[in-house]
C-alpha cells in the first residue's frame, strides 16, 4: 500500500510539470513505474478528447453508448497500440487495465514479464498516432535511478529503446528503417526509357 501511495505521489509531482499542456489532444504522457521490487505499472495520460478521437477512429462513432463501454474500448485500443520488450526477448504483458475518466484521462496497466536483471527496455506507444503532431513524454521511475524524460513522436515511430547504464536509463540512438524501395533499378529504367524516346524521335525525323 505504501508503494502504491508513493507511486501516486510521484505521478502527481510529474503532472505539475506538464499541467500546462495536459488538456491538449496532441500531448500525452507515458509513465512506467516500479512500485516495488519486480512490480511495475504502465500509465498513459492524455486529454479525454484524444482518447475519444482514437476510439471513434478505430471503432466508429457509434461503438459505445455508456462510459463503461468507452473505457473498455480505450483499454483494447491501448493494449493493441502499445508493446514493451525487456532485454530484447521478453515481451511484457499489459494486464488489468483501469481507466480514469476526466478532462485528463488515464489508463493504467499492471506489467508482467519485466525481469529483475533489466538491461534493455524497448517501448512503442502509438495510441495517438492518428492525431497530427502528437507527442508523448516518456518517463521511467525506478528506485535509485535518475528521473529522465524522453519523447515519442512520428520522428522515432513512437518508439524508444532504453538501456540501463549506471543507475539511469539512456536512450539508444534511433535508426530509421531503410526503405526497401529499389531506387537504383528505377533510376536505371528511367534512363533507358529516356534514351529509347530520344532515339525514336531521332529516327522519325
């Protein structure tokens, strides 16, 4: 119980620093918190309008008629759009989702699958990717660790790879996936086409 109260207090402190933008639909917060040894939670906060937009985009405007139905759709959506991997191979499960409605709405999950010897954490949160200019402040709270903030947005595909180094989380440099589009063959084909066209016009004249 004390661990949970401490977690709530830390979340409250963080909310003060981002309160000015709390109700903007394109700004959200992603929190990963170690409540106690090997007990972690994930909380995602955003304006209610942001959750409404995403739910209606994915499920339809008539997909819910009660707050309870809306909350269930929020949980489904966030679970589908969020993935966490620990040490590259262990997929972390999001369980027991709870939604708290308000102008700033939050959804909280218990996390299972984060090992005691945590070396690398990879998180993707694309819950609001349909909202233009969306960005999420990513924060990790672990006892004895520095409190750093990272950013998830379109530029990094809403993904962060964090490695543990000297009691702090450090962001690995994001490397965009290389395009598989065959640029060189296309350029070569264009040159061939242009050459044939010029030759054909020359013969005609």
